[in-house]
C-alpha cells in the first residue's frame, strides 16, 4: 500500500477515534446525571481513572504480544461496545443503569489504553523516525479538532435523537471506523508480537528495559507530566474564574476557547520537520516553561490579563503535549511501545488521581494557591527527571 494512503488512513482513523473521545466527554456524563445525578457522574470518572491505573499494564502487554493492527481493531471495538452499553443504560432500571455505566467507563478506559499503544506502534511503522516529530504535532491539532467535533456532534445528537439513539449511532460509527485499519500494515513481526512469556515476565522485561535506557524512561515520565498540566487546569479553572476573577460562564468559555485555538495554531506552526525536531530536543525547558505558566496564571486578578496569560499558556501546553508524544515515539523501541504506552497511561491516571485528591484533602486552599503549588511541583518533577535522564543527545531509534 502506498505510504501516503497509509498516512491518510491513519490520520483519518485517529481523528474519528478522538471524535469518540469528545462524544465520551458529553454523552455518558449526561446520561449518568439523568440516571443517578452528580454522585454517579463522579463515581464513573473515578472508575475510569482507576481502570487506567490497574488495566494499562495489561493493555500494554497485549499490544506488544500481538499484531498492532489487530489490537487497534480490538481496542476500537471495545470502545464501541462501551458506547452501546451507555445507550442501554438509559432505558434500564436505576441499579442496572448504574452498573452498565460503570462497566462502560471501565471498558472504555481499557479499550482506549489498547488503542493508544497499538496506534503508537503503527505510527512507528509508517512514519520514518526523522518525520515523526512534525507528524505528531500535526496529529495533535487533528486530535483537538476531532475532540471538538465529537463534543459538538454529541450535543446535536442528544437534542435531535435522544440519549439512547445517540449512543447507538456513535457506537455504530465506531465499529465502521475499524474498516480504515485495513489500509495499515501488519506488524513487522507478522502475526506475533514482541512480548515473550506471561504478563509478569513481560512487564519485568519492560522494567529492565527502562532501567537500561533512562532516556526512554524520561520520555514516558515527560509524557505523563505534560498531560498532568492539562488535568490541573481542567480541575481548577471553573473555581478560579468564580473565586479569583469573579467571572461567570462566559469568561470560563472564553478562556477555554482562546487556549484551544491558540494551542492548535501554535502546534500547527511549529510542525515543520526541522522546527519540530529542534524543539523536541529541548523538552526540559519547554516543560519548565509550561509549569511556570501555571504559576503566572495563579497571579492573574484581572480578566483581560487572565485571558492573555491563559492564551500564552494554552500555546505552551499544546506544544508541550505534542512534543512529549513525539519524543516518546522516537526514543522508545517499537517492540516495547505497547508496554511503554501502558506505563505512560498508568502514570497519567496516577497523576490525575493525586491532582484530583489534593483539593479534597485541602479544602481551605484556594484555586490560585493550588495553581501555584501544582506549577512548582511540576517544575520540581521535571528537574528531577532531567537528572535521571542524564542530559545528552537523544538518539533516534528506528
């Protein structure tokens, strides 16, 4: 199959897949609120986070043990089934509705973990190492577009079709998307993957791999830290707008809009091959600047200054996430990509759990102080990881 067709199929599948992520932000939460109120919504989010921590290593093992294209199909099918369960939940009794929604959140988290690792392995197969940084930045923009379209499509479908019909529709679309995977290559190891032995032996092998290659471990940690920045701002922004800026939902929406638009534009602007590779080799200062942006935002007291600061922060966060993902795909060997992605998902979920627990444990601390504390903590973690990586030129691994 011509490489350009493979790239187009990969990009289209990824955009549609992240469109389902956008649907998953809106549709399950809406139905969960109808079934069991805000308490059930929180329980579902907690179940998804715990599933990410507990099941990500198993997902990584499976991805490295089997053909990546087949595992991509399985991951997408699992997510499609999870969406169908959401549709069944609305028409069920309260107890069965709650059970179906919780099972759906767990299945969705597991399916996404399998899909993420599989797509990473496929990207390494179809994109040459020297082009991955730029391609990853462009895909970051495409993913944001997919999520935005997914949230909008979910809202429209809810209005015109109703909750259950909308869930069935998006579940069916998810199954249809699997057909795009036919264009992509099978693993170079044919029908077998690279993980040997059972689950425990496979993950011990991955642990030894990271201990021998600190630059790969640093790449995984940097990816987790880059996503933790987004988790922080998603958690604190509504309260910060209300309590520190004394604004309303219009200011909240404006902040999110300018950050998203500026982030997508900045990632696209630096997605050229040479610029992307240059920035990828400077992950540490970019991550530090991203942490500092949280600190700077914490001191915003005027709406206009907050909008400007948050716009600049959105640019940094978007580029930082895309570069971290690109660096991850370049320095980690293909035979270890599934387990590395599983470890990254585990870290992201663990960081998220810690981030979400701090306001509960420290209810008297305001959002501005939490922004400041989180920003300084991220900078400290980046510095510690940089020592672990022993600063040097990062080799490109095919």
